[in-house]
């Protein structure tokens, strides 16, 4: 069965928020921080770790 990556991320994210109940500001900070790091000068350092 092939599941699109975006669907898997939405399901895991929804379950994480429902079960762990982190504050919304923390969710926003993590998402925004990840987005900003992905397009920064630190990308070559983070890329091998993420793979």
C-alpha cells in the first residue's frame, strides 16, 4: 500500500497533538523553526543527520 508522505505526516501529527497535548505555541515554533532551518545555511549540516 502506498501512502503519500503528506498524509502520513498529517495522521502522525494529529495523533501526536491529540495524545500528547502540547501547547499550540510549541507546535507553531517547531513547525516554523523547521521550515526556516530547511532553507538556511545550516542545511548541509542537518541534511546528513536527517537522512
